[in-house]
């Protein structure tokens, strides 16, 4: 009797609990995923796929959950190198960002940060991350395209997927930057026009790198005159920049994001600047007004909630209200500093309890909804839902495996609940991006981990010496035996 000819694939993951997050939200016990090249070619029961496919590489996922790679929809390049800087002193932290990102960071700093961020993400199952090229109060490293280019190249070499957002630093301009590639370092005054030219260069040279794994987005400082009265006199500048960067986004087909929206600023971004729309994903978005929410629904603007961020202490992103209004909401880490990381399991858990406590209702934000916010909803927020965010035929093979055979994840039932309520980044044992295995059985293949960490420490010490901010790494006298860092008065 002639045996049927089996289809050849590169990778077959079998005998796992496959949480697809597909249109039917299937959870397949004893499930399997077949991969050819960088695409998923089949998802189903192990016996079905075994009957149809033979593979060069087989991964036995018994007692493991198989999920789409997690997506971090808002974070900052540079922050991974600044963990704990300034302790809990918010003002010191913001000033440190401005100092370091403009005056104390060379190309090596941005390369080391890219490798560190990509390494942390892949080890905790975050296969796609958004990183604004800077932080603090919108202080961006856009005096020269080399910083973004080398940052993007470092991520491309490791193998994860990234959206690098670039745009002008907040006024005033010209803003002073130091170039550490010369001896002594060169001091430059950089205008908004020069920043725009740099962003255009970055879009032309970096968008689509590494077979599309690196994408460029544009960003602008949030215009918030109702909260920051000094913004009002800069209204002509904000309008000019909005027009320039809208046209730049259209020319290169880029998405758009902003960091730090709050009550009323989304309405201003729409009415005065024309920035809302289906390719825009706006971050933090605390204490939104009814008009803000209605405009997000009407314009199909997406919102990124950062439940572990300082802004979520100062106000609340109305996530349940947005979802019930039909707005897509994703989760972001706002990482990886000063006090959080890229572990999206942590942020899922934080999100659920944050809003349940607000409403005093344990039924708010079911576990499946929160998992959607770091998979398919996040992919939709980034305009990438046709490629990633679920395990479906034709999509990119971004896949993670979570080891469920651990005390804190037993017994073996209710897999979606266990993944969202009990798992953490250290439970991710295998990470696959674009069909390539970057980590298997906890062993990172994509990069020499020890070399990355050594380079990070070296660049960190160099940055502290250049910036004169080493004192910000000293523990506060108020760390122990007191209820707060600063007195109420």
C-alpha cells in the first residue's frame, strides 16, 4: 500500500496547549503549529498535523502553552540603561533623561541599550516592542541618524521585532547635543529643521530593515496647554510640526504615536493638529474626557495603556470604558525604567487588578481580554494585525512556549487563566520570531548573553562619568523606616 506523501515544513511544534487568539479564540489541547520559512502554515491538533506534515525540526511542547509572541506597545530606547537612576525622585529622573540622552550618550550607549532591551524581551516572550528613541519629557536622540541606525541594526542582528519611534525633542530649540565620536566631544546646537531632516533620513534608511522586522514610527511631543500653560504660546510651532510629520508619515507609510496624553489632549490633537486616525496609537491617555473617547472611536485611533507607569499613578486610563466604546486598547510597559521592565505578564496582572480595584469589581477585564491586549489588540494598535498577534495560517511565525509544569502554574487546567494570572517572564522557555528560534529550553541562541551584559555595564559606567550623575545611583536616606520618600508638605 502506498504511503501518502507528507508536506515538508521547517518546524513542527506538537503536543502543546495552543492558545491561538485567532478569530474563534481557539484553545487546542494537544495542539500543534507548523512553520515553513517565516510563516505559519497550519494550526490544529497534533494528530492532524502529524498526518500531513514532516518537519526538519520538531519541538515537543508537552505541558507547555504555545502562544503568539507578546507585544509591548509603548517603551523607550535608552531606558534599559537607566534602571533605578534617580530612585523615586521624579524630577531627578526626568532631568537625568534629558542630560544623558542629549549630552552623555554615544553610539555605543544606544547599541548596548538595543541589545539589552531585545535580550530582556526575547527571554520573557515579548517578540515585538515599540521603543521611542529617548524619553523623559520628549527628549529624543535625533541630532544625527546614526543613533537610530545603529540601534535598529543591533535589534535586527538579535532577531526580535521592533518599532522605533523618532521625532523632535520638546521645545526649546535649538537644543544642545554632544557627539562623543570626536576627541574632545563636539557640541552642536540642533534646530527643529535639522531634527526633521534626521527623522526623514532614519525613515528612509531604517524602515523595513531585517526583512521588515524593524519598522519606524513617528512621534511628536504632546500639546497640552490646559495642563502646561506654557504650551499655548508655542501653538504655531506644534501646528507646523504636526503638518510636517503628517506629510512625512504619508510619504514613507509610517505609523504615528505620542507619549503622555491626558484629559482633553486627544481632542486638541484632533481638532488643532489633525493627528488622530487609524494608524495612530496614543500612549498613557489618563483621565480622558467623553469627547476624547468619542473621537478615538470615530477616528479609529488606538490607545496604549501603561498600567505600571508613573502616569497611571497620577491618573487612570479608562480602559474598560474605551473597550466598551469600541476603541482598540493595547498594553505597554513604558519600560524599562525607572522601576519596571519588559515582562508583559507583569503588566497584564497589574492591568487587571488596577481597574478591578478602581471599580471595586472583580469581573472587570477578563483574563482573555487582557491577553488580547498584548497580542491581537496590540498588533491592531500597531497596524500589524495582518502579520502578527495570533497563531493563524499565513501569519508570521512569532511564537512563544511557556513551561506550565511548575509549582506556581499547577494544576494543569484553565490555561488562559494560568498564563495571565500566574505566569511570569521567567516561565517562557522558547521564543521564535519570524520562524527563527531565538531561545530554546531557556538557552538564548540569538546572542552571546554574557558579552551583551559586559558591554552594557561598560557603557553604563561611561555614561555615569560623562553625565556627572553617579550620585543618582546612591540609595536615598529615606529608603528605610518611613512611609514616603518625601514629606507631605
